C-alpha cells in the first residue's frame, strides 16, 4: 500500500479505480491492483455516486500562532539582538506582543523566513 498525505490520491487514479470497479473488477482486486486500501475503494465509490469524487479534504492541523506582525517583531529582534538564543527570542516576543510561544515555534518561523541561525565563530556573545 502507498502512503499519501492529507491531500489523498490524484483525481486520475481515483477515476481509474472507480472505472475498474464499475467495469466488473471486484473491490478487493481493485484495491490490490492499485495498491490502495479496500476501504479507500469503497469511499471512492460512494463519493462517485454522490458526484463528489473530485472533492479533496482540507488538511487539518493547528493554524499558525504567529501572524505577520509577530514575524516582523522577530525580524526586528533578530537585527537588534543577533546573538540571542531561540528561547530568548521567544521571551522577547512575549514581552513585546504578549504572545507566549515555544522556542521551536520561533525556530519554525525563522525557517519559514529562510533565516539561518548561526552562532558567532568565537562562541561568545557580542554586546
């Protein structure tokens, strides 16, 4: 079986699976031939009957905590305090905006903004 993300399989594959079953192939055989779960085939058949085979479920998950305002604050902090740790950036963000975040959230924000976080070469802080 293939492992796919929240977006599911491609629409063309879904249509081929449904066409194979409607053409006389058993559900189990279709699942084996297309390397999908039997329940996936049943779900596609039901969606096809409802005319919703093309509908893809939206990925779930938590929304970003940081808005553009928070990211701008992080960039400002980074300019002013280049040697601050991620924990210190999280603390400064809380002090400036009131939003308490984990240091890993700050790290993900820096990654999204394509900012690499490197210590200075002497491993000592500059003041």
